[in-house]
C-alpha cells in the first residue's frame, strides 16, 4: 500500500512553486546541471481525455466516476485494506467511518466485512502504515475536525482498536506512523522537537534512536525513509538505522513529499527548493537508484506535483499543461516513455490513492477510479 502525501518534506514551510511552461513535444532531451544530456523521453501523441464527471477510456485505462453520496461527504483519509477501502465521511455534523468494496460506492456505517471499530474513540485516519504486525493509523485533522493524537491498530485490516501511546508533554501534533519490515516508527511534536518511538508489534513503544536534528520522516518498507535536518537538507535511509545526506542535481535543494518506487527499482520524486523566493521556482522530477544520489528524470511534462504507482504504472500529476491545465501522465516502462492520460481545464487533478491495479483521482467536478484495460498477471 502506498500512501499519497500532499505536503513538503525538505522546504516544509514553502508552498509548491511552479512557473508553468508550455507542454513538451513528442520527444524531449533532458540535461544535467552541467549541461550534458542525461536522458531522452518520448510520449504518446494521442489526444488526452478531458477529466470530469463522465466515464472515459484513455491510454489503456478505464475511468469511472465514483458514486455520489447524497447523505455523505466525500471520503477523507482514504486508504485500502484487505476487503476494500476505508475513510471517514461527513454524516450530518460528525465525521464517521465509511467503507467501500470497490472504491466507487461508499456506505456509512461501514460494512463490517471491511471495517469494525472495537472500543470508543474517534477514528480520523491521517498517516497509515503497514508493518510486521498489521496496520497502524495515526489520527490526523480532517475537514476542520481536530485529532487528539490517537494511534489505531489492526492485525487483519478489519478490526480496529486504539493502542497506548507514549506520554508526551506539550503534544503539538497528531501521531505520524511509519511501517518498516521489522518495526514501526511513531513520531509527534513536543516542545518544538519531533520525538520518535519504535515498536515491533504496534502496542509496546520505546524511544527510537535517531540522528540529532532529523525531522519530518516519511516513507515505508518499499521506499525507505527520508528526513530533513535542521538546515532543511534532505537525508535518506533504507532501513531507518543508517542515514546519508541526499545529493540532488543543482539548483535543487529539497524534495516535495510525493515520491514512489518504480517497477525498475528506482525512486521517483519531485525535487524543489528550500527558500521561498528562490529564482529557480519550477519543480523538477528526479530519480535515484539508491535514494542518495539523484538526477533529473526523463519526464516530458512540466511543473510535476505528485507521483504514485498502481501496479506496473507510474502516475505523475503536473500543472504545466497548455493554458494552465492540470495533467495526469503515466508510464508503463519506469519513465522511458510517457502517455498523457487526461487533463482538467477548470481545476486540479489530485491522486487520492494508488494501489495494486487501481488509482483514484479527484478533480473539481468529481472523483474517478481508474483500472487498466488489461490487468497485469
């Protein structure tokens, strides 16, 4: 399961800065900071679909509008579990758990085959992690409803209950949870510092050993972990124990949160800038074989914003389409060639979830779920 984040990692105080440039032609040669060519990318010349409320088929994917919810708000904190999808929906004036078997139709109260809350508490999913003992959810703020810093646990992805969390004075932020192969990490802000704890089962927590000054950890077992030091510089760790400062192509000096591991094993991320007002304001897609040394990726769009992987397909949203249109790009060969899947002329395209052989995106006119016409074996 891959979560889709929407905030900054390095340069966490900066907004996404993107000077939209004209869309690229059928083939684009990319250069490194030294001016040498590093990659050539191509893309399909077929006309993209105009994403909206209609059902469309484009670039080998079929997109269906998600069913309207006459009594529910749109799902918030959406994530996938073994028997479907879980989120919270606005029911009257309260946020309540809701579920879906296919990501299209949602119900509240949730289907007990998908989600069961055991015990009291408000379930407001923020960060979601999968690790050695099942799932963890760290509560997050949703639609104006504030969380109290609770961690929820489920061994099977269906039955959920709260777990005891380390006592912190002056708790400043809901818990962030991360899942690795051998343990979980949980972090929260206290006294101006982000403190981290670790657990092998999600119930018993001890202080985690972290290099001084690292904060804003993000990642999972598939991608590894990224963090930011006190100077705003990005760091990378494959296992959460050994950390190395990341090297980005000039003039980049940080990452935006969204990043993914492509089918070829390389990491794909959106590179950005630490300083508000930096003259080099347009975000750039970058890739790395080891998470430490990064180079410009072969991407033919401009102003990339978010990345996600669904099966063997990598998706990237970008804001640099003609007349300011937001675009959704896809590659089935780890970035060697790109297809313009769809665009939205009246607003943005946000990736809400991508997992296995499906992707859910939202636009200003509604949400759509995409599935490949020929699923991978």
